[in-house]
C-alpha cells in the first residue's frame, strides 16, 4: 500500500495551516531574518551574501604560471565553453610558435560542424532505437535536447581531427541556430512503415541537407582554403597562403589532440577504471568518449607537474557552486549561505552526483597554480571564456578545496601521465547510462 492509498496517511503528509503558522512565528522570532529579507529582496543574492573576509583577501598571484596565456575569450550567450577552452589550449601553441602576443582560433568554425555532426549522431541514434517505445527512457532522454551546444573533450578531438581548425579572423562569429528534433518522428514513422535501414539513411541524407542549409544561412559557409597574415611581437609581418583547415592545424598549431587523455574524479565509482557513457558523442566513427577515474589528489599532483612544465590544462567543473563571479573567486566559503539564509550544504561529492545536486556544467583552462612551502597547491589560476569583466581580466582564482569538491575532469597529454595509468585505456570501459552525470556536457 502506498502513502496515497490511505486517506489518513495522505492527510498527515499535507502541509497544514498550523504548520504554516508555526513557520511564520519561527521566521519572525529571529530579527536577523527580517534584515536578510530586506537585503536580499533589494539586491542580487551573490552580492548580498558575499563573504567580505574572502573578498578582501582575493589573490590573483601564482607561484607557477604559464609564460603565454592570451586574453580571456568570450563565448557570450552560448554553451560552447568546451570548444573555447579546447581552442584556448591549442592557440597557445600557435602564439608560442609564431611569437604572437594574442590571437584566437575560430570557435564558430568547429561549432558549425559540431551541429552537423550532432544532428547526424542524433538521427543515427533514432534509427538504432526506432523499434523502442516512444516513452522508453533512453529515447526520451535523447529527445530532450538532441543537438545542444555543450560537449566533451573527446568530441572536441573528433572535430579537430576531421575538420582541422582556422584562425578566428578567417571565420568570425555570427548568429547560430539549429533544430533537428522534428526529424526523429519522421525516422520512427519510416521504421514503422517497414522501411529498410538503407532507405531510412537515404532519407536522413536529405534531412541533414536541410540542417546544413540552416547552418550556412545562420553562420556562413566555412572556409575550405584561406590565407592568414599577422604581425609578431617584433612587429614583423608574416603571411601564409593557400592554407586548408587541416594544413593550418598541422603546420601552425602542431598540437596532437589525439595524444591526450581525460582523467575524472568520480567518487561513486572504483578508481583506476575506464568509463564511457552510452549514446554520448558527436561524430560517428570518431574518437570514443573515455575517462580514467582517479583519486582527486592524484589528479592534482599530475596537474601541478603539467603546469610546471609550461602546459595549460583543459578541465570541467560545476562552475555554479560557491562562485563569487564579481571578484572571480571559486571558494567553498565565498558566499555565506548560512549567514544569509540559515542553511548549510552537507552532502559530499559522491552524494551530490547521486542526487543530481552537481554535475559538470562548464569547461575552462588552468594556466597557473600557487604552491605553499611544502609544494602543495593552495589555489589554481583559471582562464575563463566569459570576457574580461570579472576576476582579473577574465581570469579566476580557484581554491584547492573547491577543486576537490567541484572539479570533475582534467585533460592531459599522454606524455604527462604515468604508464601505469595509461594502461587503463587498454581495458574495456564500464558503460554508464546516458543520463549519468559523467555524461553531462560542459
């Protein structure tokens, strides 16, 4: 018998007028609640509950810092942080190679092809799942957001390998849009009519033609060949002609994205195991999504060594938690929720993942770390992609304790990872369900 099978139980579960009256008395019994009400109702919550002690000791200086960083980029109103962070890692190689003060690689170029590939990925999944009930959990999960902006590192790898990269001034930003969910119903109808897989895929080709047309109208057609010119730090002019996206990637970026590995910290699951997520990806036949799960302290130690060697680090985290955006600080006590609302957050990292309280929501780049006298990390320097208005011209300071609780993934070159860890890549991965938080897109 459920709770709603019993009239008495159901009545006892309801919020009563007596309870509400008691809640009112409790609220008004504490004068600070009235003060908090007046303050919060007239201002932005993060500004009202900002921990002033932390704001007065913000430190954007770091003992270990990359010589070349580049200015903070701006993804504006889009969910393309994973592309921005990935290209920010890659542009440092171009800037160092050619002694350029600052430049950007085109996020819009990879975004264009990501939308095309995600549309194809989604439609292929619909073909594969066409015999399942429309209310099947996997089908409904995939239908919820079929071609979103977000992505994962291995999806970035697949895009770069297939399409190369171009400078931003060759393919600048414009408006972007795409919509493919409408085609899912057509594919299911074709399947129910008994059409063969080959016939359905033939129809899919025409569907993708429509997607391509929409993307070209919204974003412009991507370049196939182009010229690139710039002045270096010494004001010397350089020009390269008849480049393709692949030749530019190989000759002027020279960063092998396939020789990288994703390391995650997921305390719900055993460490030193390989994981993937069902139906997560963008390019059919592309780089598979794979994570090696490690203890967070081991991830930090590898991160410190990588930064000390002069290399940036792509990483994924839950940026919305304990973030004082106006001063650019990610710190567990940056916002005083207890003082403002009388509430505390006591879940550990594993339970936040289990109960949907946290997941990977944003990708950024580490460019520095501050070490104490014992060589332990105290805070991490973060290059964000929200422009230069917050923090130190768009760079953030992340406490090491915040790293432990809300950073989930870093990407390193394989040459910076011990062989015993890389051997995990030889294992068959544990397949997590599509809705697992490790499948969330940054």
